[in-house]
C-alpha cells in the first residue's frame, strides 16, 4: 500500500488553524463537560478556522476587522 502525501501540508495547516481557534476559547468553555457546550465549541472552532482560511486567500487589507 502506498501513501499519497499531496494533501498532507494542506491537512496540517487546517489542523494548525483549528488548534489556534480552540486555544482562543476561554478555558472554562473548553473544560465544560456538557456535550451541548462541546458541540457549540466545535462549531465555533470550525467557523473560525474556515474564516481564517478564507482570510489567507483574500487581500488582508479588505478585511480590517480580522487583524
């Protein structure tokens, strides 16, 4: 079996964006044991990671609120 590494860099960058977004959450939110809170946290992390990915593709000068 061979492994295709063409998407590895893209995957790793996505994971970095997700981890950075998760670190931006307050500690008490991250440590909340309720499943519904964790689901909301995951949704927020995904949305922030997607926004940051789109920000990288656009001209940063056009998005002053994302500094």
